[in-house]
C-alpha cells in the first residue's frame, strides 16, 4: 500500500488528454494515493474532474502553441509563463511524490513545475508522432509511455511502447441493454459511428446522406457530437442519434458489430481492445497536425483496420468502404486479436511506481 502518497495528474484540451487519466484514477485510489489534478480553467477536463469524489482539482492559466497566425499567439506566451509560475507554486504546496502527464498544452507548465521541485514525471504520448507538448516535456520526464512503437523510437531511450490506459467499464457493457437503449430489434448488424468529443461534421454529413443504402443492411447508431442532432431524422427506423454517450457507452459498444470512427489514438486503442471491425476517416491534414492520418495508416499497415481519407469521402465511397470493411470483418478481427495488447493501464501504473524508487 502507498498510504500517504500523493500524485499530480495533468492533461487537457481534448477528452483524449483526459480519458487515460480517468482510467488510472480507480487504480491509484485503490493504491491509497491522494490525487490532485492540474488542468485548464475551462477545458473539458475541468467539468469532468471537478465532479469526481476524492480528486482535488486545480486550474491554471494556459495558452495554445499554434502553428498558424493568430493574434492570441502574442498573448498566449504570457499565459503559459503565468501557468508555469502557478504550477510551480502548486507543486511546492502539494509536494506530490510523482506527476503523470497526458499531454496537451496545460501539461507543459505542470511538468516544468514538477521538475523544478525534483518531482519525478511520467509522460504518455498517444499519437504516432510526439505532440509539441510532449516534445517540450521530454527533457523533464523520467519515462515516457507511448501507444505506438514508431513514437517510442522517435523519443529515444526514455520511451517505451505500452498501449493506452483504458477505462475498465468499457468492457462491461451488455448487448441486450445497448439494443434496448438504441431502440433496435437486433435482427441486423449494428454500425456505430463515433465522431469524437468535438464531433465530425464531414463524416456526419456523408453518413446521413448514405443512410438510405446503409439502413438496408445495418441498424445505425450515430454519436454525432454536441449540437449535431438532425431533427429531420428523429424517428427514422433503424437509426438512433445522440450528441454523446457516457454511462450508456459500454452497452452501445457491446452491441456494435462494426465501427466507423475518426482516428484519435484513444478511440483506436479502445476499439482495438474491443476487437471490432473498424473503418477510419482520419481528421484531415490542415485541420490538424496530421497525427490522425499517421495513426490510421500505421494500423492499416498492420491489417487492423480499413481507412478512407476525408478528401475521398462521398456518401457513395463511404457506403462502399463500410461494405468492404464488413466483408473483411473476420480477417480484421483475427489481426486485432493477434496484435500486442492495446490496454496499457497496468504498465503505466508500474512506471509511476518505478520512477519513485
């Protein structure tokens, strides 16, 4: 037991920087850690973590390091510096035994603050190429856990490929409850579309245009992102839409027979661990740093999924790609089951213990 030990968790900006921390939480609490979370003032993590009993949430100022022109590029460096001072002060006050960083821009000042106070840091990088935040944190970290082998190679001897910490409740769903929640009879296979926390407008649109063809073969469960419900389609037989799912998500995952998704690495690891046939439409380059395209191509090379690039996507090409993925489902599932485990929870917990010795 680690009675009396303290840990600071950090990471924010998107839910991808938060869900691995949520996966570690119950294990850390079981080990007796006092858990503090340093996050942004208004990010997705603030709302989620403030509501969790036993976690003390601390908000710090953050700025985004943009690769494009924006007037905020002139003010954000001052916010980053202010955040570094706030984080260093918090580290001095909390005096944690260890810090775990999931990346995102809030993590940089927190990791630097930990290093100033000689607090060992473990970082986790989900994507195939290291994000800017983790590149900046690397000199101050003792160990870096990665999801992809290509990333561990790029980060050098501090890095180790472990997968991603995954929430155990994802694997405890019931197919019957999922079908009932969606209003499906269970006679057709279920196609689940997941757009990520901010939705996926282009994929939402193409999927909805393709519904007449798709509904001949599948029941369609569509998680479309905040503000993206289409009122016209409410009540369509065999089609269920929701902005996002929380408590019901494990049940809906349990009844999904095939998945259409963006290619954020946490979602990829979850679907890999669930062994579902997977069609990915990665977030296009220009709209992001291109990490989703690299994530998707790496998995496609290993035979773990099929990929359709957004620039090639129409209602027609999307329908064909979904049908092809469904035809290939046995080969895809076999490849996933033979791949290294996607769930890195236990190894990350070991790394957190190791850096304290």
